[in-house]
C-alpha cells in the first residue's frame, strides 16, 4: 500500500487511554502519561517521514484541570520536560513546534518555555507539531468571538463583514490548514471539545489501541484507512 498512500496534510490526534492503559497493568495513571509522552516524538517523527506536514495533539484540555492535583502536576511536569527535550529533536528533524490553547492559564515558566520553543523552531519547515494545552474548542471560539466583537466596537469591522473566514482568522493557529484526518485512540468515539470549528470536514478515525501503544505502525493504519475514504467537500454528500 506504501506507494498508493494518500497522505493527509494535517493529522490531529486525541491521545486517549493513558489512564486505562496504566490501570490494566496495575500501575498509577501517571505512569500511562509518562509512557504516552514518549509516543509524541515517535509519532511526530513518523508523520514527518510520511510527508504529513502538520500534526496537532490534544495534550491538555480546559476540562483536564478537574483531575486530581497530583495528576495535573504530573502532566505539567511532562510538558516542562518535553518543552526542554523537544528542541534537540526539532533541530535534528527540521520540526516546528507551536502551542494552541489559552496559554495565559499556564504557569509563567511554562509560558516562557513555550515562547522560547516557538521562537527557536519558527524557521523550521518540515513537520509542524502543534500541542493543544489548556485548549478547548468552545474556549477557542469564545476567545475568537470576543476579539471580533472588540474590532466591531472600535469600528474596525462592521457586523455585516463577518464571514466564516473572519472566524477562522481569529482562531489560535489561523495559518494552519484544517485537519484532513482526526484520530482518537482507545475506543471512545467523541470529539470532546477538540478543534470544533476546524474539524468540520475532517475524516474521523477511531482505534481501540491506547495512546501509549500507538506508534508509527498504528499511524500508518490510520493513513491507510484515510486513503480508502472517498472525501467530498460540501454539496449533498456530507
Ligand atoms: C488522555 O488519557 C490523555 C491526556 C489527558 C493527556 C495527554 C498527555 C500525554 C500523552 C502526555 C504528555 C504529552 C506531551 C505533549 C509531553 P486519559 O488520562 O484520559 O486516559 P483514560 O481515558 O484511560 O483515563
């Protein structure tokens, strides 16, 4: 199938199942997150090698703050660690790294690490990895609406000029094309407040494999399934 693969430009992934994966082995949930964090580099590198240009990973949702302080702390520690180690990986693999979500809700040192990584990798044009941290689709749209409303208030734009392009332009990464393929691991078949606007026409792929077991081979299976889909945009076949 290698030669006939249709490569999506942008793949978005809900990395689900770290907790269940760990529990199945009698380990704490945080062990699942630690193993899951290791897959981030593997899968992004494999995506780049396949010719995928953009990978967006749901790393921490606006709802995830309701988990125990211990689990939130462990996840933040993993982000801190990743934001350090990813620089070498980015240098070696021409990888650009970005973050979407409400960064103002993160600890100041994490905000600084994000700014540093985004600036350091800004010129890289291989694969772009976008991490969604403190991200919610409704929150992103709410912030976009607020920003548009402010422009209306100052008279910069009139309400009649607002189109769907205006809304897209006010989202967190307006220059990144919408995902062609959205993958969710570990059995649940929901969007869970991920990229609500951007996923409007994406193909959805669900697998029972938990995120810590999701590697390059699983990514290839998803792209093979995507290749078999007959994609239509608009018209009567949505
Ligand atoms: C869902 O599994 C996963 C998360 C809430 C966090 C995703 C984070 C990582 C993969 C690790 C860190 C990432 C980076 C970028 C370093 P879950 O805990 O909801 O699993 P469950 O549904 O089995 O409970």
